[in-house]
């Protein structure tokens, strides 16, 4: 979802010119929950439909016991790699999620690629452009979290969070990881297709870009795992209806139609997205990148439910902005240590959370 779309929508909202139905990223639903502008869709959603939605997604679209949005689809990350470089270095390719690279293994692979091909970096990732939440799977697969169970306290100051950020800091220390800031414009994919790094943690929606720019020389595998657990980004969008619409029933019917099993299947097959209804998972027939989409669908099942809940919480947009800003000091010029990032996030996020109570 582009910044232009968000800017246009924010302008319309500021002028009280609300669309009746809005499609928005899951991570940004929280601000609408807090503003109490989402139509209660509970009366319009059957039990069968409710049960058909994947747990983490329908819970993320609920607020204070009401269904306030409907999950439309998801998309996830993978480890994109340069086929020629991997073959020449003799790197193994994981055959299952359980066989995914460990953090230590993929870190050494990145260092080896950087040295062998005299690259500026070994790896990159698309947590740029204020999308730091795309790095959160590393925190959650390691047992960390931004928020406690009832989302009333910040839990950044923990060993699992510290370890996940230290992994990143160590990669930055020797330029194995790209130095792009979390608030900076998107460059990771450009660096990868220019073959200036050999590994790119990128999204399912980037496959056409890869094929256009490096045909036949890219492939994907699973995200790395820590102590047997992996995870993934909660990509995608949900639909919600404006509470002040003149046509609540019509808006709800339209949202239900778009997110129906039939509508979702068509949308996902056409656009190479991943469904979030249990009844159609594993049934899609993709026209393009069918083998890769099978793997992406497999990885979608690893999205951490706690992460999904935290990312759709009322405070998340502000917490993500703080995370982006504090990580910049670590990854761009090293002016902050991991402990600095954690301490600053803990303090600033706690203050933000208190203001929203």
C-alpha cells in the first residue's frame, strides 16, 4: 500500500469525506479502532464465516468484543537468494520449514557472499520506509514481544528482544547487513537485483520485480529459524466500513462479498496473494509463480498469533514509528547500541501507551 494512497485517504478523512468501505493494512487498523469510526460488522458476519477466517487475522480485526473489519488476504516474506552465487558457494537449500537456516548459519552465509564476491553487503531486508514491523518476526520467533499479554505494558526490555536486535547489530557491524535506515526510502530490492548483495528478505509481491531484473537468477526459501521456531510478517489488508456511512447495510454486504471465499480466492489467484480463509487455503491455482506461491502459503501458517494481536492493537502505529526511529541510530551510523535502542523504546513506547489509556 503506497504512501500516496495513505496521504489521499488522510486528506479525505481530514475533510470529513470518508469512503464507505476502506481497505487498509492490518498494522494501521489500530488508529481507526481508537477513533471509534469503524462500523460494527458483528451483525453481518455469520458464525460459519467467522470460524472460516484464520485466527490471528479475525482477532486482529476485532475490538472490544466487536468485529470491526474483515480480513482480505495476507502476504509474507521469504529469503530471496541469488541462485548463481548460492550454487557457486555450495550453499544447501532448506527442504522444509523445520530445515530452515538458523540465524547463525545465514549470518555466516551473508558474510561469505560479501567476501567471495567483494560485495558492499551480504544481505538486505524490506523493513525500510517506516516498515520496521517487518523485522518483528525475528523478535517474536525468539520469544520476545512489544507488549505483554493484555497489551497494557511495553516489554521491549527483555533478553529475547535484546538477542534479536543484537543479531542485527552484529550484521551491521561488518556491513553484512545493508545500512539502510528503517525510516529511509526503499532500496533493498534494488541492491539485490543489482547483485550488490546475495540475500534479500523480501515479499511475495516482489517476485515480478525480481524476474524482470534478474530473470532465472533468483529463488526463494524459508525465513531463518531460531531454536526450531520461525515466523513471518503479517502482510496484507483488511476491509472496514465507516461508522458514519449513510448505507451501513450496503457497505457491510459489499465488504462481505469482497472477503467471501469466492471473492478472496479470485483476488488471491489473480494477484498472487495468500488467502486468510481456512476453507480455501491450499486450494488456489496460481497462474504465475505457482511453485513459489506454494512455499509462501506454507510460510503464512507461521505468523505468530501474539505478534498479529500486537500489530493490530490501538497503539501499534505509534509504537512502530518509535521502533523505526530508534533503530535508525543503530543501523545507519551506529550512534546507538542495542541497549540504547531498548531503553529508549521502552521509555518512549511506555509514555505513548500511557497517553492512549
